[in-house]
C-alpha cells in the first residue's frame, strides 16, 4: 500500500508509515502562507502572509535587545508593509464612519503608509480581527483613534499574564519584538542569525526601489519617500520584504519589553528610506511614544492561530506506533 503527499511543491510516493507520519506532522504544523482578503466590494484588499516556522528556535544574544528572536510557535507575518491603499480601504470600510479614521502621508496608493502611530496601527489590526469574526487584539477603552490602550486583565477572556497588551485569542496582531526579529534575521536552514535582514552580515546595497537580492531601500534623499511595498528591496531568509529600510516599523512590544503600561514607549526597527546603514542592523532598536506618527513611521501585521496550540506535536510514541504499523504491514507482504 502506498500514498502520495505534497512535499516542497512535488507529489511524492510514500510508504504507509511515512504517509501517516507526514499527515500527523502536517496537522501539527499548519502553514500561515496565504493571501487573506479584508473588507468588501470595491473596498476589499488583500494581505499576503509568510509562514515563520521552526518553533522553539534559540535566541540571538548578539543583537538588540539581548536576547531576541526566540519564538516557541509558528506564526505568519505580512510579506509586505501596510500600504496607503490598505489604510484608505480600512477607512472606507470602517474608520471614517466610526470616527476612527487613520491619516497618513499621501505619496501613492502602493507606497508604504507612513505617519501612522502605534495606536492607529493597533486600531487597524483590531478591525482586521473583528471584520473576519475574530476577537480584538488590543483593549481600547476610549473613542479617540490615537488614544492609548488599556491592559487586558485576569478576568478578561484571552488574558495572558506574560503579555497584557495582546489578547491571546486574537488572530491578527502587531509583531512582538521576538516575532519581528526572527522574521528579519533568523536563518532557518543554518539555525543562525544575520546582522541584516537580507540574510547577510554585510550591509545591503542601497537602492531607491526594486526586488534584487541583497538590496534595501535606505540612504536615499528624504524627498523621495518610501518605495512601493512590493518594491522595497531583497527578501529576508524567510521571504519577507522590506524588513530593512523603506519605513521604520512598529513593534507591538514596549521598549522595556514589559508591556506593563498602555502609554509606554514602543520599540521600532528596520530603518527607513532616508536612514543610515546602522539603522538596518540587528543591533539597532529605537523607540517612540505610541501616539506619535512621524513621516517615516509604518508597520506590518502578524498572524496567529489558536489551532497551533490545539494540535499536539507528534510524540515519539505516535511516531513509533506509525513506524511499527509500517513494519508490520511490510512483514505481512513478505509472508504472501
């Protein structure tokens, strides 16, 4: 008896035991790589997510903060930064009618949205959740679009004592400092960290826009503005664009990483189109007040799933049973 499974884009013939093992492993590691639609009608837009796998990876102890990059679960992260068009369609779907309109610099619909504060980015993320039937990620108790969040409390569904900012039942979030760092600098193949998000310890080549490997949008004239989100330089080892250069991206995490106050200064990373080389490095982390939206402040979205926790990883007992089953069937065939 044989079956087929899809491995790295190719259908492969497997034994019964290997097939069963592949099925269990596949269940335990759902892929986050997907294009997700938000909004409706003429105001619908798509967001592409890249799977950041290799859970329980080691932390980097050479960058900032120290340690950083260890994530115990699989998650997704936006392949591109949030564009002006996405903000405009959020406003058309929800923001304007509800007094939660997000403003941004107007440089072009495909350009990375800038001038967006942490609080406004969190409002956008909350809408991504509620518009798709999920729970909000951040707890706003006031009606102003740029008001600070409150902390989730122990009596709230989804409360997580290790991160009072984020509701653990939400699907879409701003990336934490660990999630952002791993997506940018971790090499899943060699289990090492690089200094730059282009998979190298050498600074990327400075470009105004493009997709060539080993390039990033930085050291440009300020008046040029950011590149289109899909032309923001080379990819990280996971295949994420623009984690170095183009716009400075918000982390979910507070600068002190305690996430203990709604008005705490938030971490930012990645440099900008007019910033120096040093801002792109894994050793450079900076901050701003959550209600500040400077002309080079942008963000991207991460994606989580409660399904990851619900499906246990295959234990050695299960694996042994599967291979034992395969061996038994092989013996039966030999006796015929």
